[in-house]
C-alpha cells in the first residue's frame, strides 16, 4: 500500500494545526527581582518545593544587600513556615560580605527570638553553621534547605557546606528572616505574601 503525497501533506497539515490549537502546558516562569532570577521550583531531596515569593533586603534602608526567595511544598501555608515542614530560603547577594559577618549579623535576631535557655541549647549548632560561612561577592547565592528528619543544609552556589540537625534549629535559624522579630519586617512580609 502506497501513500500519496497529497495524503502525506494533509496528515502533516492536520498535525501542525492540532499542535497550534492545543492549549500550551503550564509555563514555569522564573521570578526576577533586582535582575536576579529565581527558579519556579526547587528539589530538596525527594521533596518538590515551589517558589512562594521573593523580596529585597535593604541595609539601613538604602543599600540593596540581597534578594531572597522562599520555597515551600505545595499546600503548605506560609504561616506554617517555621513548623517541621520542608522549606528552602535562597539569598542572592548584591554586595560583598565577609564570612565572619554572617554570624555577627544573625546573633541579635536570634537573641530577640529565642529565650536564653533556647539559645544555650542551640549554641553549638549555631557555632557550627557560623564556622562554615565564606566570603561572598555580588552574584553569590547561599541556600538554606530544611528537610524533616535530615536537618538544615547550608550551600554556597550549589555546593553543600554543612547539614545541621534538628527541627528546633531550623525554626530558630529560618526565624532570622521569618520569625516573630525578623532581621527585616518588610523582607519577611514580602517572602510570606501570596504572589
């Protein structure tokens, strides 16, 4: 059985028209803020996380220090961000920062959000994460990823540096940006608001 050129052309035209009229699959748009792009999704071990929102942190209300993006599993309300749920916070730096300054900068916020007893219980783990921070330059990106039962991983530009155990540590550390008294209230509101 032979197929005529007319039949082939008709079949091809039908395929093209079908493809053009079919609805497009949902597009995974990235989110760009201050010329920094965050992917629409991230993988945390076996867990798929979706970009909830991103926001800019201004140091002293003038200097654009970094942009941050919050990732949560689908169906997790942002109000539950500090509970024992998977989460990821990416921080893309717009200015250079020395490694030792990360711990110094976090300490006042940790003290505001934790009781002295809680802080004492967390101290050795806080010291462990502070010890691995490295200098960053504009364009570098730290990512904090928490998985229940595994812990909080700190990675720089995709390279893991340390994993710190404990849901209590994750709640306290993510609380620097998302806690009761965060490092910057405007940043927190931006990260938690719906897009």
